[in-house]
C-alpha cells in the first residue's frame, strides 16, 4: 500500500529519491526505507509527503487494486 503508492506518485512527479528527500528535508535513505516498506513516516511527515506529491493522505494509504493478487473480496 503506502510503499507502492509513495514510489508511484514520486515517479509520476519525475522526482528521484534524492530530490524527493530534499523537498521533505530528510535523507535519501529515509525515502528508500519507506519505499521498501522497512519503515513508515510519522503522521506529520505523512502530511508533508502528501503535500509534496499533490495527493491526499488517503491516496497514499489506499490499497491499489492491481496489486492485490490473492486478495479475495467478500
């Protein structure tokens, strides 16, 4: 969810991890960890990420239906 969405929206804005990190005032390694799913940003950073990417927090956290292999809707 989040890790896939943040990467997708970052790439849609044509931002490298380094450029994105600079806009957020974090190190590139933080962006890399978010995109790998090994860490999550705090709520204040989540708001800033959404603002920089021009999307809502809900969009960042929502499930992408195309990545739900094996997920059975009831």
